[in-house]
């Protein structure tokens, strides 16, 4: 599969963000995980517009988050 076709199969940046977020393990620090993902994107020589939009969403996840973790809501 061509790289461009592979990127299109990922969906929108919002789809990518939701997949990334729901893929985090319970108790993961969202801000720190987002910073790690941003560093990976920053390591790409020529990131696509899709990745840059995804990076922007990740950056928003780092704002004003000090100790917030991802937790699954328990059903009663």
C-alpha cells in the first residue's frame, strides 16, 4: 500500500486522536503520553498535514493537565 493511501486509511485527525486516546492503558498520564507521541511526530523529517493536525490535537491534550490519568468509567 502506498504511503499516501495508508495515511488516508487512518481517517481524520480526530479519528486518529480518539483511537490513540482509547488505546491508552488505564491509569496512563494523558499529558505525558501526548508529549511522547508529539516527540515521535517531531522526529519525522516531513510529516504530512494529517500528522500535523493530529499533533495539534495531541498538544491540546497536554494543556492544563498535571496529574490527570485516563480511567475507565465503571458501570454500576
